[in-house]
């Protein structure tokens, strides 16, 4: 889908990007991360030519992006930024429909598409479509920003620290929504963040940058288990196993054999604790560290679907929660 070849960016005598090469497959969510000033946002902005590279090639779907009309290129790529950038004088529905309007869609089609996108990000178009951005919470504004970026059905979505300006609870909700949307619409996403846990939770692959160059490019498990060097290991910290849990739900670790189901049902009936099957694995860890030997895993209806213990979380090696092709 995207091939970046030997990308460089120089500002006078300063090198912001140094021979960066990446291949990003169709439908992959790739996270760019690294210390402040490492070049992650600069690299993101070279893809839609908001920043022109000093050297290198950018191939998108087999076409050289550096030979494309930059305005038309940007209209073909979804773009979500930290402060959303919604037009305050336009309604939510009109904001979402901006790119389809620029592309010449008729009014009925673009407003219908706007409502579809609001539904996708779980904002009722009948309730929110006629509101103005100033009437929304920060999290709602970010959802509108995502809806706007997807409105013209771009194959590629660029996201530059989109959730960093919201509170931690809203941020976690938005992360989960992005994963759900990705399962539904399967876009190629290049995502910038400074939050390590966010990167591990969201990414199919992580690109860690250092001083404008790639320090390591790999899936999160590989980054945590097999860091390329001391810098990578130090960047991800001293608790890689704990960070890794951010990628998984309780269901990924739960034992579902007959004996475990029977034990969990009996324990739950006697007042023992439980945990939702779709809760994060860290939630189960927190409860288990409180002293319980095991937790019943329950579905949305409260039915027991498994059991999880501390040993399951520390010893099991679940398959990556990768989005099915």
C-alpha cells in the first residue's frame, strides 16, 4: 500500500529525517513513536506532502506521490489531528461532508454519507448532526474528526496524536472505538503518538524513530521481547510483559475447558469475583493481584464463558489480537 524509500528532510543544517524506509501493507495500522523531536510527525506529514521531503520516494498504491497534485493527493487521504480542526460555523453534518463536497459529490449523497459516518463513530446523526462543534465534548469532537477523515472513503488515514488532548478515560474509549472501526472498515492507518501503551494497544506494527532514523520496525510483541538494541529496550521500559497485556482482552487468556467452566460457575455462585470477557487483560490482572486465585469470565448476559488466573496471564502466549483479513 505505502512504500517509503530513503526519505530525508533537512532544515538548513538540521536533519529531521535520515534515510527512512518503511513498507506498510494494505489494512495495517502502523504507529510512529519516539522521543520528542525524533521526526514522527514530520514523517507523517511527508506522506500527504504537508511537508515536502528533501529526498526519497513515496509510493502509494504503486504511484509516486511526489508526482501527484498535492491538493488532489490530500483529498484522497484521510487526516486527523490533535485539535480536530472542525469548522466552528458549520454543523457537525456539514463538517463531516467537507471533503465529499470538495470532490463534487451532490448534496444528497454527501449528507447521506455524513450520517453513515456519524453512525460509524457512534454519534446519532439525528441527535448530533445539526449541532455545532462548540456544543460537543472533546471526545465527541474527535469522533467527528474521524468521521470526517473517513467520509470520502480514503484507503489511507493519517492520524497525528489524535487522542492526546482528551482525558484518560475518553482516550481509552476512543482507542477502543478506533479498533472497532478498523475491524469494520479495514483502512491503512499511519498513527503518531507519544504514548507507549497506546502504541502497543493499537498497532499492527510499531516504527520507533530516533534522531530522524528508524531504530526498529516490528510488531509490538517483537519490539517488547526482542528489542533491536539498548535504546529500544530502554524506551519501552523495564516491564515489557506488563505493557504487552495492553494488546489483549481477558478472552485471549481465559480457559474454556469443561473443568474450568464448572469451577468458575461454582466460584461465582459462592460470591467470587468475575470479569467481562471483553475487558482488557490488565483489568483482570488488577483484580487478581487483590488476592483472588481466579476469576470467572462472563459475557454480556452474565453467563460464564471461562476462567482466568494469574498464571494464565503470566504464562499463556495468546495469539496476537490482529484484525482478521
